[in-house]
């Protein structure tokens, strides 16, 4: 069965301070998938990963999905799979970790609406070889995010911890990480791989935390191969 059909039930969830459009290359490759904005982009965000997860879940029609999450989105994906295992057919965890603590200096600075703290957080998104225009566009997106929303996103990430629960994730999982990721280093992905039974780990060279934007072809190839290994149809 083709990857396009397999992409019917594929849900992409973005990370802190982002929008669904960070998955633009994946949406082109898997046009029947979904990449919604996380709740709260209008300035009224949820509190904590579980509230984000429930808000996304209840906004979509019931389905058994493959959920691809980046950073905060990966936390939402893992909590979804733990809380509602019958609704999740597989996980794609990008720039992920079982625990994702956030630099308290960034949290304090963003709480005080300090532009420098927001800029520094964004400067950690990319690997050394990322295109300058890509950096500028991504930082513009970050700057356009209301500080209260970015702060809620980062606080949710900071409070996330499923290290003791990974053994309950008994489903196919693809773990993707940029080799130069400084926000969720490769060791985080290796830990996930070691504790999620039967998972597949892909380290993408020439990419940092925003691997799906920095190396879209490698990212899409890994996702396509994972979906093909799953086989069968995914309902929408």
C-alpha cells in the first residue's frame, strides 16, 4: 500500500512556540495527513501536557492514528498513547525526550517578556549548517507567538516526565533526532529507543532540533519507511 494512503491517519503536532506549518515539507509528502496548530495560539493556552493533549484529541474526529510529534508535540503524542492506547497505532517522536526540562533562565526571561530570552531560545533551534533564510523565517514565527503562549508551551514541556512509564508504550515507534540537536540531545532519543520496546532510531546528520525543516528529505524518507513497515490502512 502506498505511503500516501498510509498517511491518511497521520497527525503532526508541532513544538513550543510553533505552528502546524513547521511540518510544511511533510504535508507535501503526505498530503492526506493533518498538522493543526496546538490549542492556545490565540493567547489562551492550556496548562500542562495532558490539557494540550485533551484539547487536540477532542477537536478531532475519533480515529486510530499514527501521531508524529516534535518536541512539545512528542510529549503530547506520548501522553496520548499512554492514556488512550487503543487510539494510537504508532508514534513518530522527533526531537523528543522522556523528560524535557527547560532552561529556567529562559522561563524567567520569557515570563518577564524579555526579547533576549525569546531570541536565545530560538537560536538553539538549528544545527550549524542551517540556511540563514530558514533561521530568519522560523525566528519571525517565534517572535509572532504571544509570550504568554510560548511560556505556557515551555512550562508544559518543563513539567513533562514519562521516564517511569515508557515500558507501557507497547506500539511501533520511530524516533528521529538531528545529530546537532542541542535542545533535546541525541542521548534523549537513545534513551527513548532503549526503553520503548521495538522502536526504531534514526539520527539525521546535518540537522539540529528542527530536523523536519533542516533535512526534510531524510525526515520524509524515514517517516515513509516507518509507515510502510506498519502496513495496512489507517482510518481517518
